């Protein structure tokens, strides 16, 4: 049975499927939930024109669409009252008020307003005795154009097309089967309504395109941020892999050599050192297996040890050779910290100075390293840019202790990388402009007393 149904579906012509889809769209847009309650919400205040208005006026402009519809309804009422002047009071009330009420109905039930405007047209035409203006009386003519415009603005371009085609079909039907008088105003209405719907459709398509571009830019920026974050985490993982692997190798070697430094060691001691060595080797193997996947194919581990704060003087000297005036200050009791903390602190200072070279040429920088009881404090601040700097040698040519090659402008690696390092060590960091036009990076990395003991 399914095969027969599938054969029938595939055997139908593309024209039939196109017509079927079009009729399905008509049913969905103008017949399904035609009486649904859909109030017009206040407009957003992020438009280009609204942003230029004062705050007090901007809040009231959110109701501007509602006011515009109400004004149109008022003018429709005035047209109807002028045409029905001299008629009986009941006829005048119905003739003047009905089109205006239908215009206001677009604020809460837009699709129903379209059908009501189309259905009321012959009755208003007979009541007004329009003669040469059949089937639309002057007030219903204006009301229907307003209804088409408002409903099209509140729905989508496909709905606007269906409404215009239905209006065209109704005009032909009314002219041939319900004709009154010697003339018709259908061509004028179809022309003006087509212009209004065309303008609304163009504005809708443009707004949708802008929303899609904005959404795509947001997704692209999010993906770029995630990629930058992953790259920085990969860099940190590589460095930590080298640091931890070095220490675990030392533990394994010391555990293997320790029994030979003791004369006639007891079996228990030899077994303990053997267990330490086995666990260290197993941990090193597992570490290389897990963290080794973050290495790129062309990545080569550095031959020299990872830098520490003891190499900070060489970094400052390299930056000075690059043309940057740097002042270094160290306060507190200098002590040896865990190598992960030393490496992260060094990289934070390195990245901050690299950002000064890129974004504030000619500015003076100051590096403060504070050894406090609970950890390590860092502060890198620079003044405003004062011109172009021609370094004596490119930082990328410096040795391991020098600056890393700067990433492309706009890559956003600097601040992200620093935050990742500080967050990894449960620290806190701020990076913000200064009042004089410079930039300041501060970080605090907590270090427990146990972490400094050897």
C-alpha cells in the first residue's frame, strides 16, 4: 500500500505539486485560525531612527504603530461621515463607523479584519449608492487599502500576495455578477493596494535579510570565540604537558636511583621505591596518552625548559629592544612558586606586553609583580599610544624567553588566553582601559603554603 501511495506521489507533475503547495499556503495564511487573537505588541526601541530620539520620547514611540492605525481609522470615519451626510441616522452610523471599526480590528485580529473588509464592501456600496465607484465606496476604498497594508505588515509577503489576488478576484466577481452603475473603481484600488503591498513587502524582505545577517554574524562571532578559547586551552595544555611530564620523569628517575644510595636497603624500602617508580611511569604514560592528543602534527616540544618568573628580566630586555619603554617592579619576599603558576604568570606578562606593542605603539608600560602571603599579584599597565614604533628586531626572532609572534589583529587571543590561565589557577583578573587612554591588566593567582613547599 505504501508503495502505491509513493508511486502516486512521484507520478504527479511538478505543476500539480506546486499548485498543491500554493493552495496549502493559502489555507494556512488566510483560513487556518482566521479568528485568532493576535494583538499588536509595542515596537522595539532599537531602530536606527529611534536611537537618535531622547529617552522620554523613545518610550512613547513604541506605540507609534497603534497611533498610526487609529489615525487612519479616524480619517476613514470622516470620509464615511462626509459621504453619508443627509442620510438616515442608522444608515449614517453604520456607513461611517463600520469601515473604521474594521481598520481598528487589524490591531487584534488581522486576518479577520481582511475578510470583514472584503465582505462588507457590497453592503457599503449599496448603502452609499456609489454609482460610478462600484464595488468600493469612498470610505471602504480607503479602509481596504489600509487593512491590506496593516495585515501585510503584520504577516509575511506570501500573505500579502494572496490578499491582493483574492481582492482582484472579488473585484471581477462583483463587476460581472453584482454590478451597479456604469463604472468601477477596482483598477484604482488594485493599483494603489499593489503599490502599498509592494513597499511593505520590500521592507519586510529587507528586515528579514538584516535579521539573518545579524544572526549569522552572532553565530560567527560565537564560533570564533569558541575557536579562540579552544586554541588557548590547547596552548595551555601543551605547556602543562611539558611541565608535568618533566616532573614525573624526575620522580621516576629518582625513585629508580634511590635504593642504590642506601647501603643494604631493606626489601620493604626497595619495594616502596619500585612501586613509586612504576606508578610514576604509568602516570607519565597515561599523561602522554591523554594530553598528547592536543599537540598539532607540526608541534615540536621546546628544547629549553618552560620559562618562569626568573626569566622575566630577559623578557623585559627583549621588549625594550623592540622599542617599548618598560619599567619592572618586584615587591614582597621573592620565593619559588609552583612551576605552573610561574609559567602562567610569565605568559600573562608576555601577552600583555605583546598587546602593548601591537595596540599602543610608543606607549610606556609598567610591570608590577607582588609576592604576597596568599599568592602572586600581577599588574601590567600602559599609557596611550604615541606613534609608530620601529623595533630593532622582530620579537618573533627572540629566543624562548622572548615574545611570541603576535597573532593577527582582531584574533582576540590575548585577553582570552590570560583569562584562561588565571581561571585554571582559581585566580581573578581584570582588563580594562584607564582614564588616560591606556590599558591595565591586573591578576591575582592564589598560592597555598603547601604549594610552595618542596
